[in-house]
C-alpha cells in the first residue's frame, strides 16, 4: 500500500555558497502493507525522522518516489484524509489558539466533509482515546502530556486514514502512560484496519506493537525482520542493539 | 478573537487608559472641523502671543492663531497619516515576510537579500534623499517611510514566521494535506499576530517622532497647515519668553507616543493564548461569589 522506492535525501551543509551536502538517506526502499505495523528503529541522527517527513510529504526526496496506493505522496490530495501523523513533542502539537474540539475537526474541515453529526463524531473520537466529552472546550495548555498526546491521536484518527505515521509519538511520555497509549493504539488498529509506520528508538516499544521492524542506521536499512524473528537478527549492528537492551534489562532486575 | 483581546485588555488599567487616549485622539483628528473651536489657519495679529483665555484655551501663537485648534488639526498628519503609512508598510512587510518565512529555501534567500539592500541605507538619509528628489511635503515623507520600513518589518516577521512554521501542528496540517494558504491564515497568522502588533506599535512611536523631526526641519508639511513638529519649530524663537507654546505640541507628542508604547506592552500580554481557559466564565462567577460572601461576613 505504502511503497518507498529508492529514495535519497541530502541537506546542504552550512554556508550560502557551500557545495557540500550531507547525505541523510541513501537508497531506502521498503513497503508497508495494508493493516501492518511497520517499526523503524534507529539511533538519533540515523535519518529516521527525515524518512517520516518524506513519507508525510512535508519534504520532497531528492531521488526516488514514495507511493501511496500507486500515487505520489507529494500531491497533497493523495495525502488528504488517507495519511495522518502523530508527532513527538506534545507541547507544540496543538495550535494554542484552538480548543480540543477545533483541533480534532481541523482535518475534517479541510476535507470539506462538514456534516451535522460532527459534534458526536468528536465525542466518539474522544471516548475512543479514553477522554470524556468535557475535554472538548479545553485549550492545549490545560492538558497534561498524556492527554495532549491522546488528543493528537484522536485528531489523526478523525478522517479515518488508512495509514498513520508515528514519529517518536510516545517517547516523551512517562512509562505508565506509554503502556496505556500503546494498548490504545493496538485496539484502534484492530478497529479501523489501519497501517502504522512506527518510528522509534525504543526496541521494546517496537517489539510490543510492530509486526515487522526495519533497523535503520546511517540513512540505510541495516536489516528488515518480522517481529517473531527479532532475536535472530543477522547484522552486527542489530545484534549489538539487542545486546544493549538485554544487559539493560539484567541490570534492571538486579 | 477581538472580543477576547478586549476582555483581556480590560483587566489592565494602564492599557485601557492608553487605548482610551488613542481612541479619543484619533476621533478628535478625524472630526477635527467639529472639535476645533477656531479655524487653525485664521491669523489674528491682535491676539499675538496671547495667553490662555476662555475663547482660546491654550492661547495663541506668533500669528495669533488658536493653539488648541492647530493641535487638533495637527493630529491628522502627525497621527492619522503616520498610522496609514505604518499600516501600509506592515502589510507589505507581512506579506513578504510570510512568504519568505513559510516557503524558506531559495525564495527566502532572494527576498532577504533584497531586504538587506534596503536595510543597508540609513533611514534618515534615504528619507532626506526622497524628499530632495520629490520635493518637501508630507506625502513624500510617507512614501519614503513605506519604502524604507517594509524591509525591516519583513525581516522581523519572517523570523517569527520561521519559528512558528517549525511547530508540530503546522507539520501535522501539512501532512494531512491542508493547503499552504489555509495553514498560513489558520495557524501562523494568529500566533505571529502578537509579535506583529508589538513591533508595529513600537515603530509607530519612532515614525511619529521622525515625522515631527522632519517637519521641525521644515521638510514635512508646508507652512500654513498645522503639524506638531512644525508647531515646535515655530515656537522655537520664543522658547525662553513663552515656553508654554512649546509645551502644548511637545506634551501631545509625548502623550501619544507613551500611549502607543504602553498599549504595545499590554498587547503582548493580552495576546498570550495561555490566558484563555475553558472555564473562564465560571472562574469569574466564583470570584464574584467569594467577594460577596466576604463582604457579607
């Protein structure tokens, strides 16, 4: 359904006349199927957030194409209502001048699918993410981090998209809230039959929610494995990532 | 939006006073023929340097003209036309700044180089040059102001737009396929409005002072017409024998400039979205109630 086809991206390095460019993504290609949760794991600076921005069509790749059901995501009409996103930073993820209700209705309004039952739609969405309808008239600064992130999820769901990109969406929440949100995301995926592209640095989170993970390093795909075979990864880098995790767990227990 | 702004401002006494001063002065300027007790250009040599009387509240100047009437007519060039020039340069600067800050990249680089060129001319000198080419007159000074100031506004607004266009709600709006125009009007204009309002009212003051300064030099509005800077210039000769003639336009400038400065400070606070609450009205009721109970007990 979502097909990333040999994309490359580089950024100009400092200086107006500098010709030097830093290659951030090198020949990345993969596919995300309908109803699948694809995890993209990598260290900070590995280019995974850039990949997320390219999938969302916010930036254009230098080379290659990203196709959503055969159409290029750079066209905003392809994205509208079909692809959605949840970002990391909950403090800046909702316009401070909008109420929760207005924020959730924003993508719907853009689609010009304004219906009479919009109010009840907002209520349903809020209930689905575990908030009650009293939140409708609140402003973003009146919400806690977990609540704001739930509102963002509700907003992403509002157009019933077929694919949602989560860019470190739960990394800034504390652990207990993370588990709640992850459970919620699993349920919603079942309910709406959506695909997730789950960008994270946390293998445990990826192991919990994803069907398949891509291990990403220096702008390249190091390895792609189904989650059941995560223990049997081949590449050196991926094995090292896993050992870090295991030692960390042992220390935790001891 | 406007109602909410006024509600927030109404809690601040200084801001309300400044706003009232500005509104009164602007109204007096617009309705000058009805507000002014005399014709501002009527010469009456019998009343030369007369001190204040019931007929002429602020006395008469060196040609026996009514100072109060001249002060009221002077609002038009000193405040109203400056406001118009300000709005034009802010509008131009805002459009350019929004384009540069939102689209970034090459567009931004070109626009900013043009702004750099405009900003590398010293403001006063350019104004003098424009007046030198087109001749003395208020319109020419205002044209020079718009030409000189828009680059500065564009630069400041661009920075503010850039900062807010990195916000994740803008990214979300882009990702969900909302058009650029809609994103700018819905997400970037409201958040940058506070910055724009503050820099606009801040430079209102400097523009008023500059117009008065240029009129003082005799480059602005021409002789019989009233303007505050020119009134100061005319009173200069009798500065020590009749200081009150300088006091009237001087005070008028100081009062209007301070009012704009105070208002710009208060606007910055009143436009903060964190002041909005879902329970705003409820809280007010609660406060009212406790006060009532307190006074009863």
